[in-house]
C-alpha cells in the first residue's frame, strides 16, 4: 500500500467528472474539432495536392488564390501556398507540441523540486525563475538563435528554454500547498525516497493545472515560432513554417495580400483551438487561475 | 620603380585621370545648364533614408548612409566627378607633374589650397587643418576607419596656410582615390581635445561644406541648414533634411505621397519599379551602383578545393532568370567584381552560361559521384555546403532558395543558414567561418581598382593577414599583379594589369559573380541638380547643387 | 510590512544582479559584435577593426568588462551607444516618449472597452453578447499581434486609405491631430490582447460583486442597477486595475516590440530590436536593466496590492 492509495485516487475522479464536464464544454469541443481537422489536413493534405511545397516555378509567381490548381495562390517564388501551408502546419504544430512537452517537463521538475524542498533550494530556483521572467522573451530567443543553426529541433529547444517559467511557478505553488498534507507526511514516515514522493505522490495531484498550463504553452509556442520566423530568425527556408511564410509578406501587402492573410488565419485558428481546449480543461478540471 | 622614358611624363600626367587627359579647370563641376536656380537658398529638401545616419565625424567608422551627410557637411581636398575625373575641392588644383604637385617618382605630394574657405564657425580653413586631419587618421588612439595609404605618409610640412606637402614611404597609386574619401576636419576644434573619440564635435560637427549642422532628432530625422558662405557652387535650398524611415515599403509610400522629395539609400525596391516609373510628378531612374552581388565562396573549404566544383556551381546558377524574374530585370549580369562603368573594367571576360547539363558533366568528369541520397561525393567529401545571408533581405533570400533548387538538380546540397546582420558580419564573416555567402560587395578603393585588401594572400584575417580577404582566396599571380599595379602611376598600364587580374579571378572563381546592382532612385520632378555618381558611395554627394525649379 | 518590504527589496537587488550577469554574458558571448556593421565598408580592413575593438575595450576578458560596466552603472553612467554615439539614457529617454504615448493610448482603449464589455457580459450573463465576448476574447488572445497589425494596415491603410501605415507623425506636420491619426491603428493593435484580458477580468469581478449580499441589498432598496454597478464594481475593481497596470509595466518593452516593428514606431521596442541587431551592447544592457526594474516593480506592486486586498495572503 502506497501513500497515494490512502488518498482518494485522483485519476478516476478526473476521468469521470472532469472528462464529462470537458465534453460538455462547447468551446473546448469546437477547439478539439478544429484542431483535429487542421491536423488531419496537415497529415493527409500534402498527398492530395498537385504541387510539392518546395517546387519553385518562377513563371507562376504571385498567382492569386484559385489560379489553376493553386487553390491558395503562390508565393514570390511561385510555390504553391496550399502545399506550403500544410507542410508548414506539420512543422509548426510539431514545434509547438514538442516545445510544450519540453518546457512543461523543465518547468515541472524545477517547480516540484523548488516547492518540495523549500528553503534555500526554493530561493535559488525561484530567483532563477524570476530572473528568466525579467527578460523580454524575444531577447533570449534572438540571442539563443544567434548561437545555433535554426533547425526545427533547435527552434523547439530554444522556445522551450524560454517558456518553462510559468509552469514552474504554478507547480511550485501547488507543491507548496500540498507539501504538508497527510499523504506526503505519510510517505515521509514510510521512508519513501524524496524523488518518489515528489514525482509519484505529489505530481499526480497536479495533473490538472499542469495540463491546463501545457495547453496554453502550446498556443504560446506556436505564436513565438511564428514571430521569430516572421523576423527571419526562426525556421529557415525552404522548409516552410507558418511564421516564415509571413516573413516578407508585409512587403507584398499591397500587391499580394494573400501571402499575409492565409498563414495568419491558419495560425489564429490553431492557437484559438488550443486556447479553447485550455479553457475547457480549466473549467473541467476546476483549476484556479488568474482572471486572465 | 621603373618608368620607361617615353612613358614617364604621360604616366604622371595620368595620375588622377581616367580616360581623357587635359587641364582640369576648378570650375568643371559648376552646375549643369539649368536656368531657374534661385538667387538665395530657398525651400527645403527631404531625403528619405532607410538607415539612420549616426556617425558625424567623417574619419570614424561609418556606414554608407553616413557618407551622404558627410559629403554635405565636409569637403575633401579633391572630389571625383561622375566620369571618374578628379576635381579640386578644398585644393586649388589637383596635383600633377605639370603644376609640380607631384614628383616624378610619385613620392612627393604638394597641395595648393583655396584661400577663401572658412569653417562653419567662421575660422579660416588652412593647411594646418589638412596636416591635423592626416595625422589624426593614423593616431593610434583615434578610432579611424581606414588607414590604408595614410600610413605611408611621412614628413608632412605646412609650407604656408595655403600650401602643404608630404612624402610617401612608397609609391601608392590609389592614394588620390583615397584622398577623395578623406574629408577634412577642423584642427581648432578637435586639436585641443584629449579624447577625439568622444568629442562633442562628433555630435555637432563643424565642416566647410555647403550645409551646416542644424539639429538632429535621433531615430527620426537630421536637419542641415544652408551654409551661405560656402566657397563652391550652391547651396540652393535652406534646409536639407534626412528623414529616417527604417522600412523600405514605407519609404516608397512616403515618396509616392510626396512626403519625401528624394529617395536615398536604400532607394525604391525593385518590385516597385514598374509602378514607380509611371508616377506623375516624379522622376524615377535606374542607376547602376558599384556593388557587385556574388555567391562568395570560402576558398579553403574542402568542398570548393576542386575548380570543377566551383565551375559547376556557377554553371548551375540561372543568373538571367534571377535577374529577370526576381530583380525585375534591373541589375546587369556581370563577370567581373568591378562595376562596368569603371575605367578599369574588363569587358572581355568569358560569358557565363547557364547549363545544368554542363554542370553535371563537369562534376561527372571530375569524379564526383552521386551518393544514395542524390548528393555527390568524392574522396569522402560530400558536396554539401551552407549558404548564408542576412535575414530580412527578401529578394536575396528568394534568389538563395532559387539557387538552392538549381544546385539540388545537379546533386549539390546547399543548406540555408541565414543570420542577423550583427552575427553574420561578425567573426562568422571576418574569421572565414562560413562556407559560402550571398553578398553585395564594393570591391574598389574609392574609384580605384586596387583590390589588394580583398584578394591578396596577405589580406586573409584568419591567417593573420591585414586586409579583408575573408574568402581566403590565394593566387600568387594575382598577388604579384596587385603589388605591381599599386606601385605604378600610368593608368593605362594599370588598366592592363587589372584587366589581367579580373581574368584570373574570373577563371579561378573564388566568387561567382551574379550581377552588378542597379538602384531605383526617385525624386520629385521640380527638384533639379540630382546627378548620380558611381564613384561615390551615396547619391546625395552633390546636394549643394540641388534646387527647386522656380 | 516594513520587514517585508526590506526583504523584497533585497531580493530585487539580488535579482537585478543575476539578470545583469546573465544578460551581459549572453549578449557578449553571442557571435558577432558591434563592429560587424562596418565589416563590409569598402576599405575596412581587419587591422582597423582590431585596433578599434582594442580602443573600445572589447578585447578584455568578459568578467573585467562586466565589472567595468557594473561599476559605471553604479555611478549612474549607463555608457554610450555604439551606434548612436550618445549616452544610453538619452537614447532610451528619447524612445520612451513614443512608447509611453502608445502604451497610454492603448491602455485607455483597453480599459474603456474592456470594462464595458466585461460589465455588460456579467450583467447579461449567458446572453449572445456574453458568449460572443468570451469567444472574441479567446480569439483575440490567439491572433499573432504582428499579423493583426499587417491586416490592419492592409484594410485601413492600403485598401481604405483612412489611416497611415506607419510612423508616429507626418514629416512637416506633427500637429496633435496628426499624432492622433497615426496613433489609432497601432494603439488598437496593441490594445487587442489587453481588451481581451481586461474584459475577462471585469466580467469575473462584476459577477463576484453582483452576487454579494450588499449589492443584493442595495438593489432591493431600489438603488438603480447602474449606480450599484458604478459604485461597487468599479470601486472594487480599482485595486485590481492597479495590479493589472502594474503587471503591464514590463510590457513597455516586449509588448510594444511587435507593434512597433510593424508600424515603424520609433519606440523602445524597436530600439531594442535594432540595438540587438547591431550588438549595441550598452543600449541593450540599458534596456534590459530598465525592463528588469519594471518587471520587479510590477511584481512588487501586484503583490502588495494583492496582500492589501486579501488579508489571507500572508506577506511571506
């Protein structure tokens, strides 16, 4: 018998009531549906389109949407925007997803350790968190981007490295409030190792807030990738990403507005989906958060 | 240094002349024959610039756009006309052997100065100022941008307030071109200061030029006002305003709307040319610039050791399509690193021929076999390299991706590694850490064809050299030729040597020349006196002569 | 309270030191340097670059450079911009005005609109309006700001020609009206996210108040709905409003950055990006410290206000 069993098992409670509430959350369901369709389009779409996302055809440059087979038009190099958009979706969504996984992992570990040990450890780690938060994230991003060749993997890593602080704070606060609870004390008395208590006993109690934060982190990561790629420091061409498709679009705003409009709408749809889902999860899991 | 007898006189007469020999009247630069110049400076001109002028001491490191301001505020001893002729400016005459300004061996220089020049604060300009300027440039504590040539100057002697002479350590033919870019600063202001790097002068300069320092609203605009005591022709407007508009699209919009009167650096983007040239009330012209765009290779990288590879890459680049489709047909394809308007340009270089087939054959014959992934390989070297440029230059980024696709067709992998400017042009560039870059470079020294700092084996920074040969190009023939051309003063002879250098460089292909830039410049129709000058770095070189048609 | 403040102050100083060290280190270790902008200048040679870099003290060991910078900073000398050749404080001060202008106008817009939307949403709970506001806020939080700016420019500047596409004022004009004209689009773009946050906040706050006994009592007494709301909701929301404004302080730099880039607005955000692009170390460090102080100040204000509202939060 472990300490967790003394407690009412949180998982099952979450499964039944939380899930039902989530399923009834209309916005969350809309978000799920949009995300599902978007993902599906990104996975299957490129196979159905007549053009390769890398195929350059200068004779067809700047074709407006619905020209021939270019349903969404072409870019300044005559590449098919629909094909690029969907391939970009794969990259942008994956970058967003893995950046979330990574930053949530970093944030959780730091938050748990800081919250559990308290005292000096807490002070040092949380000052570190504060210090990271005191930088404009774009500074860290651009500075880090200067060190590396911005491949999708590296972009994922640097977005994660600059985005774990919120999770750390949330987790730290949760752990602090749970630290003195019976099941933790019981665990200690049973002589369980600290790592066991932290990650086996405490962590399951914080799944709700972490999931909510993680969902919002995906949204944030997608926006960040878009922004740094828009500035030209993110994913490098010819690999498309939603952000780098917007790079240079301002220049053609008057002559080829679709270059800017299409990827932007797609980003908004993706990010909105995650925010809807996050909102639903927050309600369903009864997570207290700031009014925002 | 040996000149043949027959040649000697001619040689020294030629110093400073490109093409036509002959007496240089100090009045040659006097305005084109337009009638309606105002008697008094009238009105203002707003110059739109996309980079902000921030350095106002003309001897300190600066960027192109700063030059435009410097040339309005300051003068050099000599200046250069659009045809490449040297003109006296602060000097009363350009030194030649006839007027005994130069010794026959090219070692002794003597300048006679104008006696009617005053600084903006009313102090007279004298030979002391010239001496001070030349000495300041080589002062080890001063942050000067170029010491080349100046470091050969010895024994400067002020003969009289209007005459100065010095000796050169060794003959150095490009020095006149360098003097054109050496603008004089006042001794009476900078001389007494201990720290010239942080002098107040640097933010409120005092020159001899057609315009005086007005005010600066940093991050926004810079206002110069007419110097009514200017010794030369002009100025004809009361105020010259440099308006900083960091976005080229906005720059163009403001030009269209009439908010700015003339576009300067970086001008109108090529994609707007078609529309711009038909704008009512605007004069829009395509002006060749001396910047040559190339795929610049790092000669030392194993991928580029084989000449066949360099030739194959060159053959696989569809230059004409890049120019026509991406750059709207504005730039001129080129085979040389020199601008085609240069006196030293060699027009007989072999013409580039776009041929995927030829590229493939070259590589096949040289033994570069395609691997399983389609990328060629030879002796363990994979034909894959990085290519960088500064992020944000959209046309260049498009060309880059286009080239990437072409190279892919012949089994060469080019990966794009673009960087922010500060990173790109840092050690990455200066210490030759790149594989290849796409870059536009001005190779000349002023209007001179001396390219020692770019191509000499002694100029490779990463190998301890003193120049900017970051591509690590090495060819002993080129070294010898450059050395020779720098020491002789006969321009025709120098032209021959530089023609040979261009030939060798074209053959070695340390850089794959794409095109010579052309800029789309525009100004309002009523604005007169605007004249492009390929021998200067910036178009507002003669703002003194700008005026509004009455 | 005093003990708490002293402790927080001490923590803040430690934090500032950490921030400055990380910032300085990252900045100087980044490849490239302030001289790279001259690398392509014709005639610029490596020995000239080396000499200049020596004169500027860029060759010294990093810790020495840091200590030198920190020591000057302590004496109030923020250094001189490499690019502008002007004192860092002057440079920052100049851009501060543009950013403040933008921040103030966008804050006014977001508080006004946010308050209205929030209160209306709460009083008409579950109405179409409420639902649209909820969804709208969520979407507003999801739109990439820079893209929203582009769309704004496309519609209002290029297509309709109503508003300028960028800049803070027209050269040669610069009247108040002209400034306002230029302010509209960037302010709205910048306000978008805050309208969303603020309206959500006001909605929650209003709902809390509405359900409290004294409001029910007041209503029962026949006090008009509007007066109750104005008095209690806005009164109660005042402190949180300060909190939120406090939390907004740090955004002075990063929040406006995107908007300023798109609209070529001569503010701090663009200064930051430009300076970073040129590796203008003194200015970037100055801005980083400036923004760090704002972040810390913002957090402090938020914490103190939170504590003074809610006695349950111990000032621990």
